[in-house]
C-alpha cells in the first residue's frame, strides 16, 4: 500500500539535495568552525554561506541571523531574551490565545515570574484584530508576539499591520514564522518585525536546527551562555551539517516557493471542496482565503478525531488532529477552542497538510476513503443523531 503523507505541518522530509549538501560536514569537512587552521575554516565558511542564504530569503542582513536548535528555541530566546533585557522598562507582553506551545508556554512561564501577559482573543476564523493589539498597549509593554500563520488552522495573521502599531509605539515585535518561511513570502522589513523564528524541518531541511532573526539594535539577553559562538548570543559548537542543510533548504525554497504554493493551493481547494460535497455535517476551520496554501482543517460532527486518524492510518494515510506537540494530550486543541468551536466539535477535528510529495491522485484517494470512514464511525457512534430521523 502506498503511504500518503498529509502531515507536512508537523514535519517535512529533508530533500535529497539537502542531505547531499550536509554529508561532507559529518566527515571530510568536520572541523570545528571556531578552530583557526584552514581545515576548520571550511566549516566556518559553510556556516556563513548558510547564514547568507537564510538572511536572503527573509530580506535580512546575515549578521541579524542567530542559528538555533529550531523553532522552539528561537521562540524561547526571543521572548525570554527581550523580557530579561528590558526588565527596567517593565513587564508586559502582548500575545494571542492561538500561539504554538513554544510561545504560549514561555509566556505562562514568564507570567508565573511576575510578567504581565495580555492574551488577545481571535475571531471565528482565528484572526487577531490589530486594533486589539493597539488597545492592549501600556507604558510597560516590552514585546508583542503574534504568530505569522497558525500551525493548526492555517490562518495567516495581519502581521504587517500589527508590526506598524508596534513600530509606532516603540515596542519590540516578534513573530513565530515557523509555518510560513519557505512557503509564502516573508520579509522582515515589510512585516515590521524585530524578531522572527524559523525552523528548518518545516521547509524540507533537517530537524534540530533553526534560526532567530534579530533586528540590529534589539536588546536581547543571550539564551545559552558559554563560548563565543554566534557573536556570544548563542553559545555552543555549531551544528554545521544541520546549518548547511538548512541553508540549502532555504535556497531551494527561494527558487521554488511561488510555484509550489500555487500547486498546493489548487490541491488544497480541491480537497476542501470534495470533503464538503461528500461528507455532511462538517465545517472548515480557519479562514477561507487568508490561509496557508497547504492547510486543510475540518471538524466532523459525531466522530472523534483520533478514530478518524487510526482508520486513515489503516489506509496508509498520515494526518493529524491538531499540532504534533499536543497529540499526546486528550484536551481539545486550545486553538480550536479560541476560535469558539465547541469542545465536542473540536474533538472531531482533522488536519490534513499537503506538501511536495502530494499530487492529484493523493487527494482523490482521501476523497475516496474518508467519507466511508466517517460513515462507519458515525454508525457506531453514540454521539451520532439517528440518521433515520433526518
Ligand atoms: N512554532 C510553530 C508555529 C510550529 O508549528 C512549531 C512546530 O510544530 C514550532 C514553533 C516548534 O518548532 P521546532 O519543532 O523546530 O522546535
């Protein structure tokens, strides 16, 4: 049975070109970039070349890129780094109720340590209102953190407008762009951001590597103390193969992103239309148009998301009920609840996220298999209303 992978928001496979670019840095070019002999300088050169490639894709300068271990570290660094560096100004951060755990849990951590956090609501599509951001500002606000696009429902936030408000108020602005960089255009100047988190494994690069963009002049406490790597902003011997692979993935994204986004939008819309036609009592979660090109998130009444997943798995189809990080929890997704979706509907949600490996035939296969799975589960479900009374 052919496996159909529809969980590209959780992670993407590294592209063969990425693996080829990384390989020499495990063996024949495995010097420590901090050593001064020429052999090690090969590794240093490769790290700096990757830095340029990362910077290029987001319109930044290479000295504004800090390599990290991934999106989670980048978010932690941005939030704690600004909070600690600006303690003199006061302790207030504005964020949203739909952030990834990598932001949400850091804000909760800071809240327990006396920092005031404003958790902004979103509308039924998952959109933050920039005016709510403006109204939440106080003279103690040090940071605004609003994700670029949501990893569960795919809604793309009005980050550019929020950035303007932050700029006018003289407040730092961070965005978690883990789901957007490499998929839709991201430019740090256009978005008016000071800090931006990226993760390589979401854009066909290796796992365990990412970057934090830090606009020149931003006051930030280093996240990891130790050696002098990354201009003392993030100590530790660099993950050279990972960084090189990340750089390669960014270069490929720069060349192919627009075309791929168009292809995926077509497949996404075909899948949404087909599901709506073939299954009763379902709804699309997230914004109908302001959404990531690869994201489909639906709530299916009278069935459990987990049961749909297990049945899809039996058919070789990999999907998700929410974000990868919360799949071990039985709580309904905080994102779906923030959109005002009742818990019982949130429990029946399914996220299908498309990527490079998918084609029309995959979409057709899902449309062939899923309606039958839903009908079977509904027939067994105590939640289901009797079909004969319709
Ligand atoms: N932020 C968002 C929006 C994500 O989707 C993820 C991954 O699921 C992360 C942060 C964490 O990234 P990483 O897995 O690189 O730590």
